[in-house]
C-alpha cells in the first residue's frame, strides 16, 4: 500500500502576487509532490511578502480537516528586506525542526554554496509539517528533492503511524540496549 500525503504549496512573492512575474517554483514543487513524494496537492496559493498574510494562511491550512500533512512555502527566505517568510513561519510554529533544512543545505552545498543564504524555517503546527523553501525554481526543487528520502518517514511519524522508526535494534520493552 502506498501512503499518500496531503500537501499545500504557498508561494510568497510580491511580484508573483501582483502578476508581474509567473510563479514557476510552486508548480514545479506540485509536479514533484505528485511524482516523487507521493502526495496529493490539495491547495496552492500565492501571497505577497506580508508577514500577517503568510502566518494566517499557514494557520488556516494547518487546521483544515482532513489535515494537511505537509505545507511547503517557496519564496521570501533570502536577505532582502521584504523576505519575511521565515519570521512569519516562526511566529506560528509549535515545534521547530531545524534539522531537516540543515540536512538539505548540507546535501545541496556541492551544487551551490548559495544554499546557505536561504533562511528557511521548518517545524510543526498541529499535525502539519511546514518547510520554507527558496523562491527560485531551481533552489526550491533542489532543496525539496534533497529531502525526499526522509520526508515520507517524517510525515508518517507526525501522523502517528510510525513508533519504532524501523530500527532493527529496537526492542519492545522501552529500554535502550
């Protein structure tokens, strides 16, 4: 049985929200979600680089029924003054999980050291995992692809479907070996 995850993608960009430029990273992520995660994209949206609007959309999506397993944001993670996606995300996270983006940066470093310019946040809100990705199509795709081997397991844990983490040395009495 293949597990399918419910995914929402939020593009955070002043220019895209005004129709001044086409959003390419959001659609590219949607294609990857359906082909490689496996996932179903249940919502997409484009907002300007506005902290309140971004935070509100994340909260809205994290509280829908049935739950959205994964919320990906793309854009607003750089150093420009209007890049506020990490701050908007941090204000609503219940639990931060910086390790996933640390892994992504490490894995993408050989392609471009610019990966370290992305200030993305990652963590949970309710039963949703939120990951901030860069705004360029290439940056968003490479970062997301770098996590594809661990994301299904992470999402299953968040759903409560995995408890032993599949370790062969795991015992059932709760004591460490």
